[in-house]
C-alpha cells in the first residue's frame, strides 16, 4: 500500500473536549496508524499521522468534525514524506 504522512492543525473549540484522547481512539479504531496528537498553546490541536493512504485519509476526514463536544472551525493539512519514525500513535504534552 501507499504510505503517506500528514501534519494537521485543527482550529476551533478543540481543547477541553477530549479531542486528543478521541483522536487516539479514532486512530486505534482505524488501525495501522502511527504518529501523535498534542494541544498547542494557541488553542489549536496538532496531529502528525503516518500510514496507508486510505487510513490516513479516514483520520484526516474525522479531524474535520472531531468528538461530539468539539466545534471544528478549520483544519490545515499538509502532506509530508513519511519517515517511519513512530512505533505507535500517542499523545504528546
């Protein structure tokens, strides 16, 4: 399969609504994804994700809506060259 990497910044009401934990759950549910998610000091959530193109696209699509308490106003997604540096998908602080 075609491996890809995305680096996304999610804006809106995305902190304090379990966005990071829900992103980890969604990545686990999709399967085969590695990378991380973290809150930024400016109120956005940052996500780096690698995996098969279809799975990464599924997570990226999910980022546009997030968990039920979130109100996503924008998602800036950049495609990058996959590095294979991650063993799993986790939360950074």
